[in-house]
C-alpha cells in the first residue's frame, strides 16, 4: 500500500547531509583497510616470483630480484605503516593525565578523537549499556552474545562490572584473538573515563579507554585510546584496531542519535524496581548515583577552562 509518510521519511533521510564524523570514520576504514589488504597482496607477489624463479630449468635472476624487491617493500610497508590523523587537533587533557596510571605507555597503540553532535550523557549511557554490544554491534562483533553478568564492584570513583561473552559462530573473525567464551571487564575510572578490557590468548589484553568530555549541551569530545600487550607488529595491530573501532563507532552513530532524541534525563532517574530487573545496567546506575546531580556543574567547569 502506498504510504506517503514513509516515502517522505526516506527522501528526507537520503537528502540529509552526512556528518563529518561519519565521513572521517569511513575514511579511516578505507585507508587502514587498504593498507591491511596491501600486506597479503605483496606477500602473494613475492611468493609468486620466488616460485617462478626456481620452477624453470634455468635459475631466473630477474624473478629472484622481483621477489627480493617485494620482500623489501613488505618490510617498509609494515614498519612505516600509516601516520595517525590528528586533523581534529584536540588533545584531551583528562586523557593525557589518566592513561599512564591505568595502562603503561609501552602498551599504547593508537588514539582517535572525534567531536560528536550528541549530549555527553548519551555517550555515557551507551558505553555503560552492556546489552548494546549484542544489539547494535551485531555486524562488527559477529553476533557476539552477552551470556551473563558475573561480578559487580562499586568503587569510590565508579565501579567495575565483569560479564561473560560468547562467540557462537566458528567463523567469527574475533577468534583470531580470543577464546569463544571470555569475561570482559568494564570499568568507570572517573566521570569522564571508561575502560573496556578484553582478554586475548595467552594472558594478554586489549584495553580501550573512552574519554568523554562535554563541550556544550549538544556536543561532546570522544577520545578512544587503544592499548595492548599482544606481541604483534605494532603497526599491524594499530591498523586492525583502528578499523575495528571506526566500524563500531559508525554503528553507534544511529544509536546515539536515537538516545539524543529521547528524554535522557529520565534514564538517570529510574525506579528501584526497574534497576533490580536490569543487571546489565548496574554500572550505569552506579554512575547515575555518583554523578547525576553534578554533571551540569562539571560541564560548566570544563567549558570555563
Ligand atoms: Fe557501541
């Protein structure tokens, strides 16, 4: 049946200009994705010339030189990598002062900073909503399941929640790094810093520090700092983690937009019955108890600096 309002909504959505953040994220995925694809392409070329050099009755010096050139290019490609884009130009003071206390500088991999057109509290709600990993990141996390919340601890500055996650598909690409079932930690370090710690094979970790700073009542800065103690080439790890974080943030944009349209103040004042029924939101409720009354004051303080 013809639905003029649906047609109008569709026309409006395709005529709206894309946000600069969306463009920056797509550019990141393209740039780092292309760099990653270059590695198997160069390896293939080098192996192909190497095999050709030894397969004929006569040893082919030209093919050997092509193979060696390919290997040298591969070495340079991986070691030099890609420069990080600091076009935003924003270095967050809070991020700089806190990160060394939580993750050693030797484990630093990369940092990405974005100015997002959503209220700061929407970002906090999104980060502390464990369940959204299943619903919103179904594509990037390959149908990851949040099985249960196994532990919750309140701390002076915030709290920590541990929850079990499961990769039920044998083809999930995340199995390259982690066991199918692992306990992930989500920690509030301060009103502006939240950490996600994912265990990988061999007692190693990938840590993601989210630094969220309000700019005004409609915008905030999000800085994503990536740390890992995995013994992989750093440039390779950087490209993979930046592609992954850009993809997940791209998936988050419609969700943040949806939260911004809701009365998010209401999210911070839920009844105790509703709270008890939602174990996955315990950390968010802890944040609301600690910081709800003072967030507007802090926001003004930050704007004054
Ligand atoms: Fe998300």
